[in-house]
């Protein structure tokens, strides 16, 4: 049995599907989840990572845990999992934990807890995800318009399905214990290029507008802590070479190249129609 937290999110939903298709028993955990949210045969468990005590029942019979960076008590979560018989944990962290440690202290706290847990562990440091473009969904649907800062600075955004596939491999295979993987797409794309890829998927033009840094900061501060906002803007606007470079880790784990942003846009065109 594998426990997948964040099971209704972009990565978690794909992970639950992959494990289910492989006939692996799964308990899908999210704050608001019902049986209607998961494939047949998957156990749904409503729990909040910010309140580890509520997770106790979710770990019954589990051998492995897919863990998000959420809440403030990773040690409590991991001790409970360990006491229930979990032997392996795969943590979804952020590339910024390695490249911007001061701004990404929260993911680093979780990474340290996982490494000190006594469990077999794998850390997945994800770059920016293609699904970030869903922030444009309403403006593209209603006005065929998209806006972002740093319109011509490219980063190798990763398809969440590839992140889920790497997580599935790490949860199932012994060979990934002790590994830290950086997960990116195959090549950098700019916000302007990503808007053009969505336009191509729709078969209609999408007008791109470049925001100022302050405009973007104000919008992002509405749903992200300010240190993370500033760290994210630093990556988007002044990426270091490591952040610009496509990582080989998806291909190393999966034996295939990661998916392109254009392929993600084509697969998700309905969200922008």
C-alpha cells in the first residue's frame, strides 16, 4: 500500500492514477477528498498535513509515502508513518531548495526531516511546472490574453505527469533510495513562448503582455508567502545557470525524454477554450 498526499493536485492525481493502473493499492490523502475524487478501488482519506494526528488512520497497512511540503511538522508526520510500518518516503520538494536555500527554507526543513527519518528516502526537487500556465486559463478563455513578468527569460518547465512518473518509480523501486533528483522539462521556454504554444493548441492567437516585477509581486503575494514570492521572482527574472539548464534526471529515471510544454498545452487545451 502506498499513501499519496496531495492526491487531488496536479502531481498527486496523476500519481494515484499511475499506481492504480499498475494495480498497486493506494490511499489518496487530501484535505477535501471523497470517493468520487479517486479511481475505483482507491481509498480516500480526508486529512490535513498541518495536523499530523489526523493522518493516523491513513497510514494503516502502508509501506510507502508520497509526501508534499505542507504544514510545519514533518517530523511528526514521518514518526507517525514510521510507527505504522511505512519504510519508504518520497518527498516532492522544489528546485529552489537547492539553488535558493534562504528563500526556500520550508522545503529544506522537510528535506532534512526526510533524510534524518531513518526511512528509505528520495527527494524530488521539481522545477517550475507546466500547470503554472493554468493561471492564464480564465484570461485566455475570456480575452485570449496572457500576462507574465520576464517575458523573454526561459526556464525548463516540467510536465507534472513526468514528476508523477518519477515519484511512482521511486515509490516502487529500491534503486532510488538516498537520491535527490532535479526534475525539469527538456528545454527552456519563455512565458511568451508558452503563450504561443497555448495559442497553437487552440488554433487561435493569444495576446501576451509583459508585467512589471511589481505587478507580478502584488498578484503573487495574494496566495504565496512573501519570501517564496521573492524567491520565485528571482528564479523567473534572474535565473542562475543551474536553473536555466535542463536536468537529465527525468530521462535517467524513466528512460525517456521529458514531455515538452507544447505537448502539455495540446493535452490541456480544453482548459483554455
